[in-house]
C-alpha cells in the first residue's frame, strides 16, 4: 500500500500521480485513501489512451491527485476533479505545445469530462463520471481564472 514506485499502468507510477511540488515545498502530505488509489489505476489507464493518441511520446505529469490540504495549497477549486483522482495536468513537449496537445485530444479523445488548455502552460484532462466532453481554455484575467469555450 502506498509504495510510491508502484506502477499504476505501463507508463504511470503512483509517485507521479500523487506528486505535488507545492506540497513538498510546504511539507504537506498528499494523503491517499484506498478508494483514491483504486481510482488512480483507472485514471492511469485512461492516460495510457491519451499517451497513445499523442504518438506514444513521453508525458510529464504536473499534478494528479490532490488531498484537501494540497488542493488548498495550490489554490485548486473545491470541486476540482483532482480531489477525487479523476484529473491530470500534464505536458507532452515532444508532441507539441499545450495548445497543440489539447487541440489534438479534443479532436480524438473519446469519453472524458473535460479537456482544458490552462494558461498556455499545461493540459488538464478530467475523466470524472459526468462525461460532459467539455473543451475549454483557461486564462488569467486580472488575477482571476476565466474559462472560454474551445481550445486556443
Ligand atoms: Zn487540472
């Protein structure tokens, strides 16, 4: 249980799906429950599909699961899909920019809740149960996050 080197799927480990640079810096534990761990296996499996769609190029996970304390520390939304282990923020530089990655996934990925190009810096993909198939772009406007329809 909670062995960080544990493999969730061929290319994703528990360590990367629970890592938080902010939490590490602030000494906050990203507490995992067995239920969340089970969900992370499913999310990692969906991320294998994302990786395949991006030509099997390496993906860097910036943020996966966030405990309540970690989510608070990074300023995440209370209803964030990261809280339940359903969402991943990532980059895939050898495929392209976050906007290019998000646009490609918006065209080809099936059965997801949200694809968000966030601040031109990374892609958020959510696999929550609502399956809204939302395609959004997030920008900071006057310090607030504003979402617009579509990618880019
Ligand atoms: Zn996210």
